[in-house]
C-alpha cells in the first residue's frame, strides 16, 4: 500500500489519501498519531508538509507510528521546512519578515494549518534514527525551487 498522509487536496495516483479532515484527496479520515493500518503494510509513505503541524512532544510517537506501518525496505518521504535555511535567509535579509514568519508558523488559514514544530537536518535525522529508520537521506532544495524546505527519505531496515 502507498499512503499520502495529510493529503488535503493533493490527490496522487496510486496513493490512498489520509487526512484528519475531509478534503478533495481524503480517502481515509484518520489521525496520523494513531493510524488504522496493520503493522508493516506500507511500501511508501508520503508525509509532505505534515509533521511540522504537531507539537514537539508528539513527533517521536508519530515517527514510531510511521515506522510501525512501514514494511521492511519500505520508504518514508517527509517534506518539512528547514529552519536552518529559513533563519539563514532571514538573517541575510534575503526574505522579508512576513515571509519568514509565514514559512515558520504556517499559513494559519484553518486550525490544522499552523506549524507547531521546527526541524533542521541534524535533528530530524536523529529523531528518525531513534524511531528505527535508517538509510536516511536529506535533500536540501536549492534556492531556485522551494528553497525553504527539505525532503527526507528514510528506509525501514
């Protein structure tokens, strides 16, 4: 199975859209903190623009839940803001405060659209390893495309 967690309106062919609210791409209404799936059922999990919407204290349990449903050699893809890139850009005055604030705290257009946790590459790697993932690769996206985010690929042994 392939899951698109926090799918919202992002319908993807071959993926079940999972979200805590009904939206265009929601196939399964569920909370990422307690997913209604069997252990080891997922070959690929997308968690794009999702994990930053949870409290810091919830992230380790969420990563453990994602590890639980991922099958051996299954892949987890996370996209989340990179606080290192954002802070660097703001300090160098490459982005105005309003853009920095929006990227750090989210658009806040509805209750779940608020960022509650921030990540940098070192911290997210450590937390994914603590959950059991390995073969962790981080792609820091260049200035020409979505520079404020990072994409992380993690594999379950």
